[in-house]
C-alpha cells in the first residue's frame, strides 16, 4: 500500500474501533491529502456518510477544477452512491483497495471515462471478510441489500 | 403540486431564505413524510448534502425493505450523486419537480428500473431559473460544472 491507501486503511480501522463499518477513504489533490473520512453509519446514524462521502465532506467546498485534478482512494470498491459523487464532481481517478468482498459501480465509472486502479490488497480483503462475518446485518444495511425481499 | 411536492418546495424556499441553493426533497414511506431536507452547500459548507441526500440523512437509518417501499420527491432532476443514492437503496419511485433547468441521471435511473414522474411545474422551473441567474457561480459549483475547464 502506498501512503494514501495506508491513510485510507487507518481511517477504516479508526471506524472499526468506533464500532463502525471499516471502510476508509482519502481525497488527494496535487500530492496532498485534503480530505479524509470513514463510514459513519453507526457513529452518526448516517445513511449517506459512506467513507468516500465523508472524505468529500471533510474536504469541504472545492472549486470544480480542483476535483478534476484529484484522486480519491477508498479501501473498498465504491457503491452506486459514492460512484455517483465521483461522477458529479468529475474526479478522474479512483484507487480501490479491493473489489473482492463488494463490487460497486466500476463499470459505470469506466464507461464515463474514470480511471480505476484496483489493488486487491490481501489485508484489506481480509479486513472486510472478517467484518462481514462479524456483523452481516450491519453490512447488508449499508449496501441496501435486503435479505428477506 | 401534491402535498409532498409542496413540502419539497417549502424545503427549497427555506434553503433559499437561508442564503442557500433552493432545492428541496422529501422521502415518503407508506403515505407519510419520514425525512425532509434541502441543499446545504452554503449553510454547512457541504458538497454532499444535496437536497435528496439531506432528506435521506434526516430520515436516518432505515431497513433495506423500507427504502423499497419509499418514494422520493425532489424539486429538481437528481444529479449523478443523488441518483446513485437512490440506486444504492433501491428506492423504486422518484417524483421530480422539474428537469428543464437541469437534467440529472434520469436515463440511468430508468435503465435500472426506477419509475420517474416528471411534473415540470412552472413555479419550480421559475424558481431555479431565477436562482441560476442570481448566483451562477454557486450553481455551477453545486453541479461540478467548470466554466474555465
């Protein structure tokens, strides 16, 4: 893992220590982290603050041209919502820690010209496997997956 | 406008009175409003709390099966991010006040089976036309549109 994915991983672990879902993200502009965040479903009762959204939120209001020079790092493949945020702000590059435990809207991102780098880091895969085994209901809630539907 | 779009309009106007972007939304479940919100870019310095996101956030954590019975009302056609949130949670129906001043990811939503009802209400169109004329830079920032790119 490079320093940015390492920072996203640390965010994920911080979220886990808080009793939350271990997914982390950082937004990088011109070689510097300008926003970092982790999933806040448990901590804030939030359905919208996935890790990527939290990183974007914590970066604050940016000019449209700044997003176009940014890269977003996330420990897990971005869901429909987070991918939509990436498309809204036209972030051109996404580095994904792993897409083995969950595959988000990668095809949509690629079809819109976003560059994806998928690491499939074994440590990140194991982190999510362990979490999903530990708290499956929380995980399914986070991705809108209805077991009984 | 029915009572739910009226409530979304009132949210939009509240946002405008706060100095913000006049877009409002309500989430309706089983005939009742369970979340309401408006764009908070100015008020909270938030790039992620578009009106629909704010309504989802204010509804709090719901069970996956609840979203699947819900309808979201929004005064303006939902952007890529808000459409992504609708897809994540599999909200089956979206009532859109207007799509004349901004056309969001309606084709994507339709391709994924979401039912769209577009009202194109003249009052809502005029509200956004007036706002865009008044504060074009703020509007372009909100939709990630780069004038100089």
